C-alpha cells in the first residue's frame, strides 16, 4: 500500500484481496446490480484476461495514482 522498502524491494502478502467500499445513501440498487454484473463478467472471463504490472508508482500511496502496463 505504501510503496516499496527503501532498498527497492517488496514482499507480496499472503492474501491478495480487493476491497470494495461503497458509500451509503449515494448509489441505488441499479448501481449495485451493475457492479455485480461487471464482477461476474470479469470472473467468467478470467482465463482470457491479461495480467498487469505497475509501470510507474509514486513514493507513497501508490494504489491511488500508479500507472499500469499489460504483462506480455
């Protein structure tokens, strides 16, 4: 979450999870239905989707502004 160690190394976590945070009273049920549809479609296409790697990252909080490139 906060970038690499001072020596440039990085250790992968035991679990690589995604958090979906949704503000209350902002989105309707149709918004949530759409999110479910997209997640389901990504899951169904998981074998044909290409991976990505971080191409550029800021010194901290890289998950907000990192840039990605497809893995060949």
